[in-house]
């Protein structure tokens, strides 16, 4: 290929186009609480604990996203990243891969916590928590979760043993 032909081939390649799109999501959370003692101050309810707005962009092999979120009564940066695509399946950014749409997970979890510290004179008892969680990946950025848990707290000084069962669902 002559120098003139190479110059024509290089100039024939299209200049990358900057594409900017709105981005964001809303987390909706619903919980049903059933306690053994009626005087506990645990309430069932529905809430929107997190809402995000931002932009995503592509320019040639570059991609990025900037999101601002409102949660816990304050605004903060939530999702800020840039990546460079090496080819169709590899890029430089880091992070954890999201499962493909339609994937499901079933998780059984157990947590034991001692709420006591005898050296500090705190006798809060022991907490045992069992939960079963089902996750369904709607798409690359959305997950639907259903979680049921049973929690029991025992050996608290000055308080009766207590237990609580919770059923919650969220889509984020």
C-alpha cells in the first residue's frame, strides 16, 4: 500500500461519536414484620430509600457513568466510573461482573452475634438470625429480591427473650 493509499484509508475511518444518555434508578423496599411481643416498635411498611439520577456516555472505545444519589436525607456521588474497551468482551475498569438477565440465586444465610461485653458491663445477649433469600436478575442493572428471616435474641439482662420474623422484597 502506498503512502497516499494509507492516508486515504486512515482519513476514511469515521470519527467516534459522543453519545450521552440519562441514567438512574429507584430502590423500592417493602417489609412485613411479625414480632412475638406486641409492644415492640418494629413496623411493616414500604419506602424508597435510594433514588439516583445521572448520565452515561460512550465515545469510541470509552464508556463512563456519573450518578448522584439521594439517600438517608443527603445527596452524594454514587456511581462514577470510566472504562476503556480493549475488544468486545474485555475492558479495563475493575469491579464485579453482574450475572446475565434471567439468572437466579438462592441463598441460605446464618448470623450469630454476641451482644455482650462483660469487661464493659454490657449484657445484651445473643442474636441468632436465619434467612432465605431469592434473587432474580431482571437485566444487567436490575435485581428483584425476596428475603425471609427469623431472628431470635436471648439472654438479655432486664429484657425477655424475643424473636422476629420478617418478609421483605425489593427491586433495585
